[in-house]
């Protein structure tokens, strides 16, 4: 069986993958660690890569987890990187995130606001029903505030320009956090939102399996 390492997104954890079918593969969930003060995403990726024990594994990253997977692959030889609702390089981060990033305005937002689920976060993530909203609410509540603020800073100031061989990008056509028009996707999930791992899980599971096998 193929060994897959799963990187969840910002404000997310292993529960973001719970509806995907990985029954034909060995999977390991990468655990986020607390970043050091002013730590670069490159150094963080190096430290977190220690969790990867298999040779030539497949990395699957959701949202911010995809960005970290891209950085980890600079230190670990991998068979494939599969990005879900993510970005490959700094060029795929929308300009309206980069502007406040340069002005450091994002650092003024209290973590308590970012961790609070409401109608706006439900709309941005694309959650559609009561159970999905409850799951998002729970995940955001459980996210470490230090990690959340650090990761937000790394997203809006990301400098990567390298696209590694073997990288495959899957993106939803209705993603509101990282709109499709800013990225070059290899595969598009019709009406898929940023949380498409939950509500487009069957289509996404079949696609991932076909890519891997």
C-alpha cells in the first residue's frame, strides 16, 4: 500500500479529512506543532518533516496544509504532492491578502475573532448544513491561537516560487477563500468550496484514488 501523509489546513485538523475514503492506503495525519517566535515557514516545515518516516511518500495538503507540504517536499523526497483548495506558489495567493500582509494589518486581528464561527466563516468555507457548521465551529475552537496567528502571517507573506515535479493541484470552482481564478488547477471540482473534503467527498475520494493508482 502507498503511504500518505495528510496535512490539514489553517483552522482545521484531521477531522477535515474524515469523510474521504483512504481505505486502500496507509495514512498518517501530520500533527501541527507550535511555531517558534518569528519562525519562518521553511524552518517550520523542516521541523515538522521529522514526522515523515516513509520513503517516497505521497503528501496531501489541504489549504495552508498544502503550502506546508510544498515546503516539506524541499527536505523530503516524495512520490507526489496533491494539493486540495491550496496554492503552489506565492503567485496563487490573492493580491487582497498580500496588501494587508505588507502593511502587517493582519497582525491586528485578535485570534479570538478568527476562532469564532459565524455566518461569514460558514460562507467563506462553503459549509452547507448543520453538521458541517458544527464541525467547523468545533475545529476553529480547538485551533491553537499561537499557531493560527503565525500561520495567517505565513500565508500572506509566503515567498515560494518553486513548483516541484509530481505536484497535482485539485481546486473547487466555488472556492471563496482561494478563488479558482488565482490558481492553475490540474483538476476542478464543480461547485467545490474550500471545505470540499466534507461535501464533495465522494467525487474527491474517487479522483484522489485515480491519481495515486
